C-alpha cells in the first residue's frame, strides 16, 4: 500500500510538470500568433485560457454551457483529434475555425487544447447571423457581437495548414518524450496507405495482392475508399460516395460539413491529389461503368442515375476519363 502511494505521488508530480510544460508551450503559441488558446479537461470543463482578445465565445453563455451545442461540438473535435494523433482543424457551430489538439498522456486522453477562433478569409454575414441565432440575442446585443468579432485574426487557407502544424509542434514539445502520438499517427498512416493502394488496383481493375480480411476491416473503418489524413476529408469523401446521384458541389459539401469552401477545396486537393469536382466526376463515372457492364439501361438513364445533368455531358466526361465513349466502352466489354 505504501509503495502504491509512492508511485501515485510520483505520477501526480510528473503529470503536473508535464501540464506546466504544455501550458508554457500553449501560451507561447498564443503570444506569438495572437490566437487564443483554451485548455479543456477530459470532460470538457475549461481549465485555463490565454490571450482572450479575439475569444468571441467568452461573451456568450452558450459557449460555457455544459451539454450545449458549442460544448458538444468541441468535445467531438477533441475525440477526432485523439483518433488521428494530430491537430484537427474544424469549424464551430458559429462558422469560426478552430484547431483542436488532444492531450494524450500514458495512453489516456487527459484533455484537449483549442486554438481559435480565427477567420478564413473575410468576416461573413452568416457568421454574425449564426452567433445571434445560436445565442438567441436581441437587437440590443448586435453591437456587442460586432465589437467581439473585430479582434478575430484572419488567415488564408494555406496559412491555416501552417498554423495547425505549428500548434501541434508547440504542444508536442511540452509532451516530449511521448510515444502515444507516434503509435497513433503510424497506425493512421498505415491504414491510409493500404486504402490508397486498394483504390489504385480497383481503378486499374487489377487483382490486388492483399487479403480480403484486410479489405473487410478497411471497408468497416474507412468505407473502402480514400479517407484522407484529416477527419473533414474523410467526411467529405463519404458524403460524395453516398450522394453522387444528387446535385452536389464543393459549396454544398462545405455547407453540409459546416466548413469554409476555400479551405475544404485546398485541403481536399492536398490530400487526395484531385479537386472535389474531379473526384465527384470520377465516382460518377465509376458507377456508370458498372451500369454499362451489368445492365442494358440507356445512356440517358445511366446519366440520370449517376448524377449527370444530361446524356451529352455524361458522354463528354466519360470520354475525358476513359478515352472512349460510353458506346465504345459497352461494346468492348
């Protein structure tokens, strides 16, 4: 019992020292960038914050309400950050961007650090409206919202990627040495490489040298297609696969995921190597190939069933991707 108490006391001391290092690193990031940083415990309670200028959330009760829309959004982001072992960029319910980095100590999630809010591009009227509507504010409070918003930092999409990397590096500096993140990131990257390899074989219609057991696991975890390093790209890809028959675009996907279209476009191209529009076209043509091979449906019916506006545009995109017309493809099967 005495020995256990000694071990427990040592753990508390080490844990306390680690948290102080993390706090110092987070404060340094906040001071240099001017971006507020807030620390939450594992249950979502606020422990401390630094550089409150520009922290528009502090002015409204919804942010501090346990179980509320804002707090649930932050907790979900924290969980995602813990799953990938890296900073996770997301948009809060108001439409402001934040960066979440989960604190993993001794294989356990001890809390989460949030950098933000920040703006991607110029301040939009929709953000003002979201804050007013979410908090049920009266006209008398409008000036308060505008004053709070004026101090928020603005960044370009490509700058957000660098900020995210910088934030993660700062916090990891306080957590060193820590092998938990390395294991999570390594596993995430391995799954990503397998998924990418699977897609190459499927596109080329070549039997893949992997077991079907691995594919079954990937289809369960990754839906059998490329998911990207970040959760937002995984969601975007999943949304495209589920809704390719509908009229979807970069804008509709960004709105569905509550994210900025410019940021989504940049990150999607960076992680998948293609634009959102081209990816949608690829999936639609992939599905049309199945219908051309397995059914006798007319080209106009196939176009309608795979999300194309008309047969003419379907044929044009099909030839661009496969180098042959739908008629030639069907005859060659």
